[in-house]
C-alpha cells in the first residue's frame, strides 16, 4: 500500500506525456462574417452551381440544403466578383429558422455554453456533408476509434481528451461511448432537468439510491469524488484512497487514528519489539471497512 501513491504519480506523468499526442483539430470555419451583404440580390442556386460544381468534394448535397442563398444570402455581388468578401457565412439564425421546430434540444441554445462562447452551428456541422447530422470530419492522430461526434468535441476540449488516456476512464477513446451519451452540445446545463447526478444514474442506477442512510456527496454530486472523464486513481476517483475520503472526514478519533502496533525498529539492539503509534487509516483504503460507500439500507456508518 505504501508504494501506491508513487505509482499513481508515475502514471500521471506518463498520461501527461501522452496528452501531448492529442492533436487540436479545430480551426475557424469560413469568414465567420454573418452580416448581410449590402446591395446583394438573389440569383438562384443554379448560378452558384455554375462555379461551385462540387462543394467540399461532394457533387451533390441534401435537397433540403440545396438553396444556397437561404443560408449565404444574395449572391449577385459574389457571382460577379468571386470575392469571399461579397458573400456571407451562414449565421446561427439561418440554421434555427428550420432546426427549431419540434426540436427541444435547441430551446436553450441561445443561453448555452457553446452559444455564449461564440460558436456557430457551422463550426460543428457542415450542411454540405451528406453524413449523419452533417458533422464535420475530423481526424485525431491519437484516438483512432473515436466516434465522429466525440472527434469534434476533443478538437476543442483537448484537456478532457487527455484524460481518456488515464488508467481509469470511461471507454470513449475505444469507441464504446460517445461524448453525446452524457452531454448535449445544444443545451444550457444551468436549466437542465433533474439533479447533477441524473446523467450518472442513467447507467449506474445501483449507486445513486435512494438510501435510508445516505453518503452526502453521493446524493449531491457524483463529481465530488469522481472525475467522469478519467483519473489516475481506480474507479474514476479524483485521487487515491484514503486521501479522497479524508479531504472531508477527519481521523482524529481514537478508533481511526490512535492505533497501536508492535514494530521492531531498526537499530533496536535488544531485538524486543517496541510498541509505536501509527495512523494506520492512512495506509489502508476506507472502502475495506466501509463497503457501502454510496449508501446503505442497514448501517449508518456505511459499512454494509
């Protein structure tokens, strides 16, 4: 048990080195100038197609996205000059004009984290792509098995992506889970329904209770003890036991702290064992005794 913290730190340093292999893929898309072009008028999609015989390598895009000027605005000036300054980039309002009806996931987009950060729908979605959800293509040099949506997420959230390499992690990099299993990129988490543990309870029903004897942080927020993206310690714990426990629980009581053991101290010429005090709680895992750490039906001390 004494060597586990050292091993944990070595693992952490190794993971930090691996994090350097995670490539940042996101780049600003287009001009990002979404204001209407003064003096531009509609010319029709056929006029656009006379120059743009393919868009991002695709000869044909979905029919519901085929009216170019619905999103790009009037193309008369651009058709004459062929300058990017004479055509506008699609705004979020262009997307929401169609993608708001009967789509409750977009109701809080305007106040959500991605919207407040200034992201455009087109940063993640490409209406020219024929793929599902019209997601932009990304390639990670490190995570070959990521699903398409998670690949977009790690392109910006590289700090989170690094945790997918930690010894304990949800199987996102293996492709068995997606970031979308837990996160909705369109929502505002501040007004999401349910408590903070609702996402965890979707898979881990047996850990969230309710219990007659509750462990307060479990009832409040699983993230108090666990890092859902990845951790050096086992079981996605923020840090190893017993440190994660004694960050809240003191051990100044006689039972946990003042324990006696007989130890033959080096240099003791008599060879007679000398009784010394040890805070043996620091050398053990709390869950070795408190096995019902998430909650108990029978024991207020969460032992079983």
